[in-house]
């Protein structure tokens, strides 16, 4: 819906960008789009393209990474805020409420808090911009096989929704600047999500089971920052993955490990 010419241009641009990185993209008509996700309103859809097999279970991926870490002797320590970070005699010393940790290389993978961690360590910040993203989960539509239904993204990325554990996860794809904090969803953003989903589909969001917000962080060129700081020995940046974190995590993790240990991959 909206300006048809702008929507067509957006569709063609997105389709070209998608085909530049994947050969498995097909343009589909209204009938096939509605067949793929039967809850779509026919009068909302005019153009669409489809990529099969793109679903990623974030919870399962996180769990898999944690299991690998533990299997290789790693430890996950929670509730251990960094209170001081100092480089002494070739080692970074991180003082926390859970104790002091020491290593020759300090990897700053603090997400939205990346610049704050850098400042605490006496390292020049890189200009991270945390952005709030809102998500809701609500019961799925009756009669729709969510195990086979695809993720749906508006061509202008005004919203997206996808199956999630037998329900629907939806977001207005918001990017609201925020300081690093335990961010919470704003009621206006939740309402906007519901309005956009109901406008594009036959789904009625009568009950919201869960709602939350998170911070996605970017630098000016919106490209992940991976590598040693040029001014501070042993300080390694691994931040700015907003919009790419889960999708690129296997490759970025391998690249970061190789760079940090001065090995090939």
C-alpha cells in the first residue's frame, strides 16, 4: 500500500540486492504470496519476492554457542559488572564485583555498552549509536501451518513478522536512539506494531503474550567493527553488529578469533 511507484522502486531495489548475494530468490505474484502466508490480505500485497530456508532459531543458536563454549572449558559469568579496567605489565585487569580477571587481550563485545567499556579502559570511543527495537509475540492465526510459513517483511521495512514457537513474533522495525540501558518497550511502539500487522493481514492481535525491546548498535557506516584498537595494545573491538549479529555470527566469530590470536582461519 502507499505510493505504488515508490513501493515498486523499493521492491526492485530490494530484489536486486537480495539476488546479488543469493541465487535462491524468486519473484512471486499475489496468489503465491498469499499461499505462502495465508493470513496476508490480498489487497495489501502487490509485489513480492521469496527466499526459502532463511529461518534462524535465535534461542537454539545461542544455546548451541554456549554449549560449545562450556565444552571447550569456557565459563559464562553473569552479574559481574566491570568496575575498573587497567592495562598493567602487558595484561588487562578487569575488576568486577565477582572478582578480578586478567588476560593479555581484552575483547570488547559489550554491545550497546561498547563505548562505555572503552572509556573505562582509557580507550577512545568509536561513536556507537544504540537503537531501540521493539518486539511482540501473540497467538498465531487459526488454520495457518506456522511450521512452513515464512518471515514477512514490508518492502520499506516498516514492520516484519514471523513464526516463533507456534506463535507470531512481530516488530515495527523501529530504530529509536537510546543510551545504553535495560531498555523497555514503549506502548506507542507496541500499538504501532499491532496496527501495521493488522493492516497487512487478517490477523487480529487480541492478546499480546510477551513484549520486549532490545538495543541494536551501529557506527556511522553501519558496518561491524572487528579488530585491534590502533592506539591501545591488546584492546580488541567486536561491536556494531546491529542488524547483522545472528546472521553473521559464525563468520565474524571465526574472523575475530583469527585476528585476535594472529592466526589464519
